[in-house]
């Protein structure tokens, strides 16, 4: 009887164990069912997913406990996690690129409109005010505005030299028109040109325009270039692929909890930050030069205002030209006497007409157009957005953890710490490559910085130096990156085999090579960026429309 009772007890115990096993297996099957849902949603074959948990000795990334993931699943999810993080980086950068591209288009449209309105005012008023003195030289004025646009858009021409050449050629043409009864060969006109600086035939207008235009145009173009460079840096850095160690760490962060049957556990905040600080260590090294660039861009907007500011000068070129021609008319007799005294008495042209009859028109009165407030609004918005973007690179880990990686809202025993559901104890690493030497989550070789990102750091340095020089009224072109971003002089900023050698001022059409083209102005959407100010020759500097190059190459000689 006792033996029979004992056997019954053993039979019940065995049945209970079997029931427990069936319940345990059902639990495991349910946990694998959740993995099956996630795995299938990623587009992978569900045949790879086991029905119940299996031993995890095969796992190379996740902890080797019981698991619902095979080796193939682990590899697939690791690749997917890297692709998802890279896509998240592109999304984060795309929003900033769009902001910068919108600013670039807004400022470019405004500065171009100022020049267009000035030229339109000249074309409307000058024919009636100056007659043939303008109409026979209208092309010269069109060419001047074309060169101003080319310079603003990044052409490698020296603005002061271009203006000096314009005044010299205009003086030759107008002096001939004012004296049709005289023979004025080229050597006589050359003599006239040599005396022009002392004679000041156009009054103070050429000198004032030269001094003010140089500062105004370089401020406007360097600011818009800065917007293009900033957007281009964001685009290029967002495309930098993540390394193998980062891929493993992100897999462990995002998907290993699912493989181990704890899919409801979200990554602990400090754990997520350590993973992404390791993955994005090189990107964080952009921070210092990025801030310098944005600070310099905010600073140079101060040069847009006042009598010598970009808005006042770019929109008033026609006023300086009107003042100059009026001065030449007023001083005609005195000028002629001094030219004859210095260059000799020219011969009479037997086929020429008599001296042009003096037609007193008075000085041309062109009303100055008051600022519309459009630039002020653009600057105000740009300053706010640039300041908001200053910590973009070092805030990326926290932003991605919060917005893309479903980070837990609290560090407690319920979050995923990379091994199990529990508290995360390691401290959070600092920003940048050098601070990752002891990162517990990502193995980072701090001796091997990413070269693409280092190149972008150099681009930021170069553009910052251009902006600082522009703030002081100087146009600095950089020949190469060997000077670590320090500029020299205001000559051509690219090798002769790329930009062509500078020639004499009578053949200045070869000086319009684009060494610092405004990035992206020839494209359509927010991807409108290029590496302006490349330290080495690079194809992205040739983004301006081919029409611009054809215009500069075919520029007429009007003597």
C-alpha cells in the first residue's frame, strides 16, 4: 500500500513537471512570437525565427543566454540597426540642411534683387539724363553689373581692379564722345589714363564706390558662402558610414533585448548615450569649428547696415555712376585743358563733327529707395536659427536616443542595460574622439580619426577665416590647406592650372574662374550645397550655371 502511494506521488510530480514544462514552453513561444513580429516587420523571412527559445551559445553580439535569435537573425538585425541609425543621421541632418538652404536662397534672392533694382533704375533714368553719353556705352554699364554679380557669386576676380578698369575704359570712351572733332589715338588715351588718378575726372565717386563696394560685396558674398559651406558639411558628414564596432553596439542596444525575451525593456538613457557618443565621436569633433563658423556668420551681419553696408551699397551702384558722369560733364573744360597740358595738343579730326554742344541737364537726381525691412527680417531669423544650431553635433547622441531609439525616460531597474533588464551603472563619456578611450560600449580607436570628417573640419576653418577677413573688409582667397586655414592677401585663391594665370587688366575676362562659388545656387531643392573654399581643387566648386561661365568668357572689349 505504501509502495503504491509512493508511486502515485511520483506520477503526480512527473505530471506537474510536465505541465510546468508545457507552460514554460508556451511562455517561451510567446516571447519568440514577439520577436517574430519584429523580425517580420523588418522584411526578413519568418522561417528563420525559432518557435521557442534556444541556447544562445552561437550569439556573437548579444549575451549568450536563452534566445529567440539565430546567428543569421543576429547578423541581419545588426546590419538593419546600422542602416536605421545611418538613416536617422540623414534625417537629423536633412532638417538642418533645409534650414540653411532656405536661408541661403532668401539672402541670395535679396542681394541679387538689390543689384537688379539698381541696374533697372539706371536703365530707366540714364538715357534721358545723359543721352548718348549713356546710350553709346550702355553695354559697358551692363558689363559692370555682370561683373558685380560674378564677384558676388564667387568668381575669382579682384573687385577693386574690375572697378578701376571700368572707370579707365569709360573715361576713354566718354572723352572721345565729348571731343569728336579731335583725333585721339590709343597712345593719347593711354596718356589720359595715366593722368586720370591725379585729374579725378569723375570726382570722388569712383574712389568712394571702390572703398565701399569692396567691403559691402565681400560681406554679402562671404555670408552666403558660409551658409552654403555649413549645409555642405552637414550633408557630407551625414553620409559618413558607421564602423563595425558601432554596428555591433547599436545591435546590442536596440535588438538584443528582443532576442533575449525582454522586448518591453527600452534602452537606459546613459547606456544609449554611451553607445552613440562612441559611434559619433568623430562627428562631435566638429563642434569647436562649427561654433566658430556660426559665430562669425552672426557677427558679419553687422556689416549689412549703415552707409557702407551691403544693403546700402549694392542697391545704390547707379547713384555713384550718376554722380560720376555728372562730375565729368561739370568739369569738362577744366579736364580738357589739363589733359592737353599733360599729353599735348591732339590733331584735329577732319571728318569729325564739331565739339558736342553742351546740354545742361543738371545733376541727375535719383531718389534713394529706403530699406524695405526684408533684410532685417532675414537677418533676425538667421541669427536665431544659427544660434539654435550651434550645439548640433554634440547634441546628436541625446537627440537620436530620445527621438529615434525609443530611449527609456528614466534610469531604473526596468530599462535595458545591454545585458538584462536593470540599472545602468557606468558613467557617461565626454564628447569627441579623445574621450572615448574608456567607452564601455563601443571600442573606438582614438588614433584613427575619420578623414572625411577631418576634411570638413578644415573646410569650417577656412570659411571662418574668410568671414573674419570679410568682417575687416578684406577679401582673402586661400591657395591650399597647408597653412591650416590662414589666408594671405587678396589675390587669386587657387592654383594656376585650375584658375588660369592672371593677365593684364586689359584682358580681365580670364579672371572670372569660380574659386569660391556660392554653393548650391544652381540647384533646386535643399540639397543645394557644395564645398566652397576648397583647400584643394575640387569639382564641387563648379556648380554655378554654365551660362555664367560663357558670359564671362565672352565679355566684350569696349575701347
